[in-house]
C-alpha cells in the first residue's frame, strides 16, 4: 500500500511530468533573451549578452533534462561519431533517475516524521503539572505504534491499579514512536511505557555484543540516573527485529540470511517504517554493515505486509511477534552475525513517579518474567484479529496480572 494513496508508477513519473517541462520553458526563455540581445532588440544587448562559452555551458546544463523529457516519447537513441555507434536506452535512464528522486523523497519524509514526533516535549520542557498529578496517584502510560504495545500498555495499567491502592491510570494508545515516548517520559508528559533494550541501547551508543540482559539493564540505568529515568526488570518477552521475505522471492534469489543481502540486496526493493529507516540499530546500521537496496519505500508500521502482498517490496522489516510469520509463505532471514540486538520488553519509568508513589516500584517488579515471547505472539495474534480493540487488550492483560497475583499468594 502506497502511503500517499497514489499509484507508484504515477508517482515515479512526477519528475518528468512536472519539473522537467518547467525547466525547459525557463531555459528557452533565457535563450530567447540572449538571442534578442544579440539582435540588439529593445536595447537588450546592454543587459543580456553571452559569450560562446556561456551558451555552450547552458546547452550542457540543460542536456540531461532534455534527454529525460525526450524519454517520454523516445525509448532509445543511437548516435554515430566517426563510424562508432553510441546507444542510449532513454526509458531506463528516466526510470533510474526518478527512482533516485523517489528514494530521496522517501528518506526525507521519514526523517521529518520521526523528528517531528519528539519536537513538542523537547520544546515544551518538563510538564509542570506532573507533580500535582502524581500526588493524586494519577499516572499516564504511553505506548508505541505496533500491536504488542496495546497489550503492554494495558498490562502496566492492570498491574498498577491492582497492586497500588488508589492509583488511576490513563492509557495513551498509541502515543507515537520511540523518540516521542522517550522524550515524553523524560520530560514527565507520561510516567512510563514499555520500551525494548535494543532500542534504548542506541540512545546512548551502547554496544550490545557479548553482554547479558542484566549487564545491559545496568548500563542503561547508569546513563538513566542523570536524566531521571529507570529501566525496571524485563517482562520476560522479547520482540526482536528481523528482515522478512516472501518464500518464493527468497528461493528465487537463493537468500536465507541478512548476510547474503550484502551481495544480492542491490537487485531488491526494501520497505520499512520511518522509525526503522532512521535508526542506527536498524536501516542506518544495515547500510554500515554493507547492505544496500535498489529502492527503499517508506510505509506505516502497520502497512508493512500490505506492500509485500501487492508485490511492491521484496524485503521488509518484521517483528518476531508478527502473526504473518506463522504462515508458510513468509520466511524470517537468519542473522548469523547478530546484527540486531535483543529487544527485551522493559518498563521505562520516570524516577519522580517512583519517588512520589512508593508502592509503584514493587508493583512493576511483580511483572518481571510475567510473560514469555510465545505468549506475547499469541496475544498479538488475538489483538490483530480484532483490530487491537482496547477492551480485548485490557481483559487479556488482566489475566496475566491475576496470574502474577495468584503466584504471589502461593
């Protein structure tokens, strides 16, 4: 599904249809003025005179645009020089240029989308009403945009309202991407949300290789002290990133690992959401790792599999919890070099909330190892079937909290 709602072929021709004709008209107006200046018409020679070198430079400058414009009507061109033939496939040249224009446009839109989400809390600073709200035990829970976050937000809500007497929770589903939620919790516009260890490592340039889960949490909390943030014990489930392909496409290109994309990626089209495309642990890291693609398409995080179904993408970003991975026609590429870190689900809390509500820390600690990855996959599957309905998420989350309470009672 194209995010703008336009046919990709129409979008691909926008450069030729709109920009090239305007440049050509502007170019010919300049030539006309120079020609009239040479004829001394209306005394234009006092303002518009050109040397032979300037005219030649103008001709060379406009030549690429003229060739692209001609490619709408002429598929190929053969030129002869001293008995030698030069053959140009104009339609291929046009497609290559417009694909590059699309790539620049897609990357720019992705960067703007990611940055603008976090702009408000950065500009507004700390929420000056947060202390008053916390004294009344009113907590705001944020969440990101994928389906699992709907479940996680309600898991926090149910645990807090069960284990913290008098607490009231407001759940914001969704509250934006990773940067938005991180900025919100830092500046107290929300009090907590579930983030992933691999995502948080990139905020502080933490190298995940060779480190245990506990070591990563300790290192995150080392940095978190100075900005009033605390990573609690992980919930037990992970939601690792992966790269995914249709089985038939992967078999056609003989690809079964991310490593093989270093060689075969330039023949394939990649699709990912703006956040993935602008993160060091994701697409930016893939480029540094040596993976490049013929074209990159931006899509919303919930539309990734639509592009695959429409055959508009060959490789795209997936989560290990995606229900689509349970189908037989989709494969998850192996990651032998451990390019992606582990993404363990972990409550990230502003320390002011922990200080003003003493029971909160114990309530969140009770959620440690409360859900497995396989159970999370089942919950995502259930929510996907009902369009992430909040009442379903709330009821399912309550069952896990009740299980925790029963375990404590025994």
